[in-house]
């Protein structure tokens, strides 16, 4: 899926125009980082992955990630969370 890319929490501008490119990884990242309630049109979207930093990584976090991404149309094939971060393998379903 293509969309406007975001860098440093702002739209990426190239030669005076928005830069449009494949955005699947960006969409997953935004869902992982955002908190529920931050998206006006979809207030239930968001995982707030920062809550796992310096805390417990439990089954509910795995479940939340799977449910949120699958609700967005992302098919999760492999998910691993450890001290180094989130390793995710999957793809958005094509229509």
C-alpha cells in the first residue's frame, strides 16, 4: 500500500512535495507506537509498545499486537518480542 511517508513525526517532503512510497512498515510502526485514543477516526487503534519498555513482556502484549494488526488487515505470520525489540513477519492482505 502506498501512502505519504512520515519521518521524525512529520510528513516527508522531497522537492517541495509529499513523498509517497510503500508504507506497510510505517503503518505497523504507527500502530505499535500510538496509544488508544490518539486516532480521532479510530480511537480503539493503538498498542503503546512503550509500556513494555523496562516492564514485563506478557501474553497480553502478544495478543494486543496480533488483534490490532489483524484488525488493520495485516496478516501476522511470526511475532517475537524480546529485550531488543519486536520481530514481526507478515504482510497486509491484498484486495
